[in-house]
C-alpha cells in the first residue's frame, strides 16, 4: 500500500510539472537571479525572459 501511494504521489508531481513549464523553469530561475543585480539587473535579464516566453507561451 505504501509503495502504491508513493507511485501515485510521483505521478502527481510529474503531471503538475510536466510540459513546457518544466522546460522554461531554468530560464525563469536565471532571470530571477539576474534581476537581483542592482541597476542593470532588469535590462540584463531580457534575454532570459525571452527564453522563458519562447518555451512557455
């Protein structure tokens, strides 16, 4: 029974993270990290924002 519940939990996680959102996650994380930089962060994050927008419309 415990094994079945683990399998169901794993399946739920995979379906919630699946698709283009999972592929765009590294771009979104990189963009958020770059935006922390004062003054130039938002301008420097434009390419990573474009990457995320292209992967996850």
